[in-house]
């Protein structure tokens, strides 16, 4: 006896079971996101750095296409320019390095190879930051906003819509830019304060009569203390950018709110910053050694190693931006859980008006 339609009952049952299994997996993931979404903050708990990384990978897998487009269009061009130092004039770097060395020598520090290398690296970083600043306030800042918007859409279980994002970014761009400029001033102020304090301490030790080696040890201790302060400042600035995207605050208010929000979670932020810094430094070191210094005779190594390292750095930057956004949601939800309050992203309100504009 033949079955009408040419399909056996066993095959239909297998297909139904397979489809049911896929639907169950999708529902499980949506329920997992629901525990972290808006309106379900009471189910959220503060996460450590490893849990934030896992959450970031989970979000990346769930909405991979959007984040890959952001990485290719916005992050990769900036990474390529920063790694290659196309806009950096080495003559300016050399002159600035010499001035830094003169200042260091006047402060009583010995001109060891480590000190010379640090001065050169600092001068190169200053020149690179100044020359690439237009990129930082355009493509780089836009990539930060796009990543935060995509993470927010993922938690809200909404599709990432380019037209909506364009409308949203046109409304909030001014406050994002203001927050970024204030963050830059904060970072520059921290670096300037460190340099003044370092020179003051080393000069005082030199006047008292301490040897240059002791001055170097004192400078290392001051540098270690500064690195912790600088890392905290970077964390505050990163979260402030996220706050300026998701909430209706900007500038000093966003920085102040960021410092309050991460209180009690500073160790997690430091671990995230340390992991991202190590990853970026590793890729930059590989690019410096493999692409700028070495080549296989005719330079064929640069043809494939250069683009590969640019992609690697872009991926590290993407993960860092996503982890900052997830860290914000973790800190905010933990605060709201403690205060038994509810919060909704400002992007939900803006998206409603964006939908109206798109329809019109």
C-alpha cells in the first residue's frame, strides 16, 4: 500500500522533531536574552569579566551579521591607519622624542634604553593621536555608537535597522561627541598630571642627593600607580560613551554617572581593560615586527600578514566595545536590582520616533 504524497510517516515525524528541536533552541536563547533585557532587570546579576566575555560571544553569535558589517565598514579602516602610521611624520616624532629626553634628563632620570624607548613610544603615540583625531571623532566614534545600538537591540529582541540607526544617531550625535571630547580632556589631564608629578618627584630626589638609579625606581613606582589611575579613567570614559548613547545625558554628567555606576565593579572593569590592552598590544607588536621590520626577501609577507593583523585588531576592538556595552548593562541592572527600580533605554523612545520618520 502506498502513502499519498510520496512521504512516509517516519520521515514526517523526523522532520517535525528536527524542527521542534530548532524552535526549542531558539526559544531557549530568547529566554536567556529575556533574563538580561529591559523590564527583566530583577533577573540580572552582576557578572565577572569571564561571564561578560561569554555574554559578548553569545551576543556576537546571535547577531553576527550586524557586528561584522560594523567591523568591516567602521573599525577596519581606523585599525589599518592606526597600525600602519600612515599619517605619522617620523621627523616630528624624532624631534618630540629628543625634547622628552631632555626633559627626562633635567629631571634626574638616567637615559637607559628603556627610558629612551618609552619616550619614543610616547612621542609616537602623541603624534599619532593628534593626526588621527579626525578619524577618532568620526568613524571610531560612530563604530562605538553602532556597537552599543546593536547590543541594545539584541537585548530588546529587535532587529538592527540601518535606517533607524541613522535617524537615532542624527538625534544623539551631538551628545556623543560632547561626551567623547570631555573624555579626551580627562585623559589628557591625567597624562599631564602624571608627567608633572613624575618630574616633580624625580627633581626633588635629585636635589636631595639620591642616585639616578633610585630616581628610576621612584619613577617606576609612580608609573605603576598612574597605570591604575589611568585604567580607571579609561573605564569611566568608555562607559560614559555608552551612557551618552543609551541615556539622555552627556559631557561631565555622563562621566560622573559612569563613575557612580561602576562603583563596586571596578575590578571587573580593570580585568576587561587589561585583557583588551594585552590583545591590542600583542597585535600591534606583531604588526611592528612582522610587517614593518621583517619581510621574506621580496616583501611577500606584508601582502597577507598586514591585512590579517588589521582584521585581528579590528576583531579585538569590536570585542572590547561589545564588552563595554555588556558591562554597562550588568552594572546598571545590578544597581536597579538593589534599588528595586525599573529602567528603559532612551533608544526605545527614539526608535519609536525613528519608525514614524521612516514610514513617512
